[in-house]
């Protein structure tokens, strides 16, 4: 795929000028690394029954992805970025958020955190250039997607014919190592190495590729890969909220009990979160005097402050909050770019990874197979 090769080349050429930040607040449930995991070759002999190369990824998955471009005889990577990614064929969306340049630290770091959300039910891709600025966060663009559901991601056909080499230790996992030689990409011949979990071949550990005879290597490492998307991944919905649901408000669910709403209200009205004096006696929003209306005000106050970094999770409140559209329906989003069509039934995995890394995460007529 010429498109894939061009994007990979772009990664290498722009590595030194990238300005995303390395500092971030990360979830305590994700112990992700800021460097590529070490591959320990052949931790055990090859089994007598050689495993077959993988064909599909899980329908739903979530990971911290580290993408690198390295050069032989150069100790520092040319490019090294990390970000969270979620892909849900069952719920019809894909997204990425909290991208950061792992080569830049300290005063050289930029605090921007780009995010993209691709809603295949609405057939729109929403983008933000940043999610952590103190003010001025605006929609960076919304693009029409081809009609149809998001397919389960498949490995490229060439890789499903890979030769099994060994069981290697990659990070914390034992992984089956497959290699494919002479993969044709944009006129070159590439060696592609794929490691997948020994216990579940739908779970990727790492992917590496290089053009034979050339010094540049491309690597995708998956840290904390899981097949259940956690609640914190709701943060990636922030582009949709800003681009197409700007006038929606966070309200208390009327089918929740008063005790549950009261507990959520007590949490959000902690002085470290929201000053709830306006819903106390004598306050501007004290009337109507009931726990649901008080919670509406407090929930929405918190949501407006946190929606850029937490997305729809900012209106969750242990399941007691929900987003409500305005009485008048919001206008249908307009495409910020030309409409695109012709989706493949199976996505080329490496091409999709590059799209995620280059702010282009949605399925826009991918090449399908090499």
C-alpha cells in the first residue's frame, strides 16, 4: 500500500519536530511503559505442534500503544509516541486519546493531548487537537464516514501465512513469534515479525517491520492489551461531545433512587470538586427544592468542567447521570471534508495502526490486503 508506506515515511521524517507532551496523569489500573518492551528470544523450545499464524483480533479491545521508528546504529529512536486506543466492533466505534511524544520531556514538552472518536452509527469522525487546555478547546473537524458497521479487525492476508519461529518473552507475556519475508509494500520487500499471546492468538504483543536491506525499523508494542474496554476509555468520547453534542446537558436519572442520587450529589459537592452553595438554602438554584433538581445543577457543573478530559465518563456518577439533548434537536453535523466511501469488509491491521498514530484513525477506504 503506497498510502501505508507514505505514512510510515512521514513518521520518520517528522519525528524530530513532533511536540506532544510526555507528562500526563495515567490511570492507576494501567502500568504502561514509556519505552518498548524487551523481547527475550526463544524462552522455550518450539512446541512439537506448531501454532498457526493469527487471523483476527478480538471484536473489542483496548490498549496503551507505543509506536517507534528506529535506525540501525542509532541509540535514540527517530520517533516514539504513546496513546490509548479503543476499538469496539460490538458498539460500533473506534477512538484514540492522550497521545504523547515520549521523546520530549520537561520544558520542551507540549501539553496538548489530541483525540479522535469515530462513531460508525452516526457515520462521523470527530477530532480534537487538544483535550487538556484551560480554555478555548474547539472541534478540530468532523468528517463523514462510509455507511455501515465497523468490522472486526483482521490481520493482513500476507501475515496469516507467516512462519512460526519460537515462543518469546515480550514484556510480561509469552508470545508466539511469526515472521513473513518479502512482503511487497510500495515497491519494496519487507520482513514483518508478529508476536501474539501464546494463550490467545487474537491478542497482539508486538509487531515489527523493516524493508530488507534498509536500516529503518517500525515497531508497534501493545501494553496492557485487554478485550474488555474499561470505563476510563469513555474519555475518548470527548471529540463527539465537543463537535456534535455541545448543547447537551448532564442530568440526574429520574429512575435512580433518591439515596443513590443523594450519594452522588454528596460526592460531587465535595469542596475540592464543585462549590454547591447555589443549591443550598438561599442559593440561586435552591428551588425547586428536591434532590434531583439539585443534582442536575451540580452534575452539569462538573460535566462542563471535565468533559474534555473524561468525555462521557464525566456524566456517569456510578450510573446515576446521563446526557440529555436540548429540546430543539441539534443540527446534523456537516462534513469538514469530502465524503468518503468504499469501506473494506476487513481492515488492514498495520494500515489501521498507522492511521491511529497519524490522527487518522477511522476506516477510510483502507487497502484491505497488501
